[in-house]
C-alpha cells in the first residue's frame, strides 16, 4: 500500500459499507469502518441480483444501474471470495392467474424491446418441476444471480480485514470523525448523521425454510411470482430456501407479524406446494432504507463527506456499482490536502 494513502472513514457495516471499504482499501486508502454488532438489513435480505425480474416500466434508471452492477458482479466483484456465496444462476418469474400473465407479459415485452435477455416460457413446469399444477406462463432471466447474503457479508468482512481495514464503534456525530474523507453508508440511520436525507425505513419479513430428508429437492434458480397481487420469491440456499418478502411502513418495528408470516407461507406454497414439507427454520424482519423514487443516494455531500445509502430492496445488487462510484469520487491517493 502506498505510504501517502489517504484516510477514509466508512460508517456502516452492511453489504454497502463493506463493499465500499474493500474497494477503497484495494485502491490504497487507509480505511476505518464504523459498524454496530446488531444485525441489519443485510443480514435479513434474500440476496437476489435481479434487475430484470424486478424491473417495471417507468423505472428505467434503476434497471440500468442494476444491469451495470450485475455486470460488475460477473466481472470480478467476487474475486477472492468463496465460490459458494453464489447460490443461483437464473431467475424464473411466473404468473399464477390470468391477470398475472398480462402483467408479466408487459414486463417481458418491455425488457425484450430494450434488448435484454429474457426468455418467455409457456410451459414453465418443464423448467421448474416443483411449480404448482396450472402454472404455465413466465419468463426466465438467465443472467441473474443470487447470493447467500450472510455468507457474503462475512466474506466481505474477512476480505476487508486482510486488506488492513480497521474496525471501530458506530458514530452519531460526523464532527468526531478524524479522516480525510467520510462515507455515510449506514442505511436507515443515515439521516441521523446528515439531516434531510430522504431515506425512510420500510419493513420486510423474510422466512427461511430448511430442506428435510424425503422432501422434493431444492429449486436450482430463483422463483418469483405474484399471488393475489402480492409478490413472493423463493431463493435457493445450500440447506433450503429463503422466502420473502412483505413490505409495509411501520416505523422501526422489526417484530414479525402473524399475518405477514401467514401470507408468505400461503403464497410460497401456492407457487411451490412441496415447500409445505420443509422445516420452518426462521422468521425475521428487517428495515429497507427506501427513497421516494427508489433510486439510491450515491455521491458527494460536501468536500469531505459522501453518501452511499437508500438502496431499498437493491442493496446487494448495487453493491459493486456503489463501491466503484464512491471510490471514483474520492480524491486520488496522494492528493489529500
């Protein structure tokens, strides 16, 4: 590492903060990462890298950011990390009823018109035999991925440690930071450090179901659907699946609710009935850091301070892009004044 490296404080130890810290350390910065020991949104997330299957007409900018970041995922972001952090290499988005078919066709046509690689399926059960009888239509997004969110967070933390990143306590006052540059990357808590940031918490419940001997095998790809107007997804893990996610605004409440768990289980089993035989392993709720237009806040706030927050449901997807954007905004190593 160059002897004239600048000092950087990164506030926030989720996937965004860790990705920024690692990339900055690789670029020659002396990095101190301020983090809490309490699990946050990154610990709850499903880890989908799914710009196509989460796309919707009118959100073209978010789609473009997602596609750019997915490219970075595929072109080196996981270098040096365990290979098994990747848990799926394709998404299948299916329709449960006729109204869903129409909505799904709208999205597939919108993506295809822009030249994006999605494949319409009229026999979806041939692609995924676990699907319920009667589910026929959908599209595949072959380039999408999913990661084990918890394994990835641990792997990024280990990579940061190997690069010499130092760990410190959370901060409540930017004035106490002694560094050449500061990155605010603490999700829903970012406005407490920089008042006025348009970030609010949005609650989401996620379930984990564990495969049991004698059950149908795990799906090999991410399965997404809409059931009675509610979105549901099933994401493979080494020992089972993650099912998610509800979305509603309850302040900072992170207690799972009976109705939320019931809806997720009902909807997941409507799409993949065999999940009813899996073990119910965990239910947890987290708080997504959302912005009014669903776009993240990434860039400079003043000469010393940068923001990397407000990623909503796309934190894992946008982590590589965010890290590149932030490090490119930092003064070059050796140019610190």
